[in-house]
C-alpha cells in the first residue's frame, strides 16, 4: 500500500511534543532530555552495543505521565546504518499514533527513507490490521523531501508487484502507467496487440499468445527542458509466468505474480523523476505479457522474428522474459537512439542461485556505466555484483535455424550469463547494462522494490 506514515519536524524539546507517549533518543544521548538515569548506565545494564537498528526500551515518567523511551543505535552513522535505524524505530512504533524522535547526526535522507519503507505493508486480509505508525515527529532536524520521494517510488513498485495476477494483466499495467503519467507529468504511449503486430514486436506477441489477456508495450517519457542526454530503462513486465508449455512445477509458480518486478521498478522510477528534478531525458519501456499455456501458446522449437528482424529459436518457453526484453531493447536501439540503455528483470534462477537474495547480478558492456551503477547501488544499499559477458560462452546459444536460441545448449550451465549474452544481441552495440534481480526483488514478506532507489541514486548523480 502507499506510504501512510507522515513525517514532520518539531522545534523545542523531545518531551514537549504534544501527544508523544513513545519517544526515541540516539544511544549517544540527548542533552535536552533526562531519562532519570545516565544513558551510559542504562545501556551498560542492557548490554547494548550501539549497533545500527538496536533498540533498548524502558519506561520513564515525565511530567507525571508514564512514557516509553527507545534508545536506538546508529552504528557507524553511515547512510546504510541510519537507514537501518530509521526502519527499526518505525517497526517498533507500528500501531502507534505518534513517535517523537531526536534526530541522529548524519544523513536524514536515509533515515527518513528507512522509516517510511519499514511501515510498508500489502494486505488483503479482512478485519483490522496493525497499521504503521501514523506520524513521526523529528526533533532537531527537518525530514528529507528526497527521502520521502524515494520511499514513495519504492512503495509504488512494491504495490504493483504485490498485486495478485487475478487483477494484474498487461492491460491493468497499462492503466497504471497512464495514471502514473498523469500524476508525474510524463508522456505515455500504450501499444496494444494490433499495434504490436503491425510494428513487428514478435517476442511480445509470442510470449502473450497463450493468454486471453493480450500483451502491451508501455512507453513513458520524461523530457526536462535543456536535457542533452537520453537514457532508456527497460523493465520485464510478465504479469504471471506459468512457464508456458515448458510448464513450471506448481511450487515455482507461487511467486510468479512478481515476475513483472522489473517493470514495476521502471514505473516507480519514472514516477519520481520530476519531483527529484532529474536533468536527463529518460524513457521507460515495460514490455508486458502473461506467459500462459493453451492451444495458442508458443511452442518449443518455434522461431520468433523480433522487432528489427533478429530471429530467435525458442528451446524453452519458460525463458520468456528475455524474449519480451529483446523486442524493447531493439526498439530502443533502432527508434529512440539513446546514449545509454539499462534493463532490469527477474530473469534467471541461476542469478538467484549464484548471489542469493541480497545481491543483484550486473552485466555491462560499458565500464563507466558499470562503475556508476555499482557506486549508486552502494549508496542505495541495494548491492550489485559484476558478472562476466564471456565471449567463449556465445557458442552455447547458437542456433542452427535462427540467429540465436533462447537458452544454452544442454549441460553448458551459466544460465544468467547466457541470458545476458542473448539480450546483448538486441542492443545494437550501444552502452548497455543488464540487472538480473531474481533474488533481491522478492523478499520473505513480498516484493522489495529493489532497484528503484538504486536507479534514482544513479539518475540524480553526475555520472548519469
């Protein structure tokens, strides 16, 4: 659901915030606040270590009223540590109307962002759910407007990804994009199945051919006055993935409503560009389809003609994400003429197997672009790990009857690399990066929005 917690500033002393029964002070103390015992003694008694996100709770009596005091750790004071501290406080205050916080030293953008995203929840349960803290009052500092924008964009990506596929088809995704464009001051174009066929988007049409809900290509454009650079972001938008005729085991389908997480990230990023005054032109492309099985579905051994004419042989219909991304990448190269292209997708189980749930896999043809994305990933605390585009592996996706096959030859391995090599064929030799986020896009509690803050850190930096 959207971010529901409000954040505002307050002057004066922490104990004087009206209605504040829950108070938070950094473990380093607050000169204007006396809890009744020296903070050092309290922390020693509780064996506190000062780690980021650590909270020591104790009752205090102030002006005749019993209140709860949270002594919170900020670790080394880095943005990552403050993000964790803000998140811990917001989780601890869940269900409360108000939390008054003496602000820590350091980056309030990260602190604000962590506090707001920690209150995120997506639930369709009936009855009363425990709501996030209603309001966080920052004493001694101003809430970060940037942090609020970053949190809202990530929450939007989470909402889109978490929505059940019974509601979420390609047309639904397109409707969300139209509403987003209206609110964020963007241009929008939606191509339906007739336009996709007329223009030759063979990958999208093939992947969507087994579903009664036809595919869409979403194109969002942010074009600030005076922009001299153009960046294209492409996000995989598979609204549900059965695997097609190469059907998945049932357990593997349970998270497949999230197979459009890359597309959701692109839409979340696009929603924030105007608010952050990003100085470059950005086009967001979301090729969206539902990969279903039926009598009209694509088959193993089919050959697809993609946008621009490159052909691919389908050896596995469950390797469908790269087929829709290929169309979008080729369109970006041949029509949009960008300076840089970056795609993001929940593309391969191999990337998740290699890197787990914390790191995204980064493939890139441009060293400066790779370095900029790695740096932004560090600032956003959404880590990437550089992976190779190995020339010797290209032989594994050669096809006897098409330009390329959509999976590697049996026994070759390296599935995430093979998928990246497949996509590279459609980039026209442009500066390009590919993020495979099959692991970090999905958390234990649902979608994470991984990639939104990373991209926004990058797009607002000089390196973009």
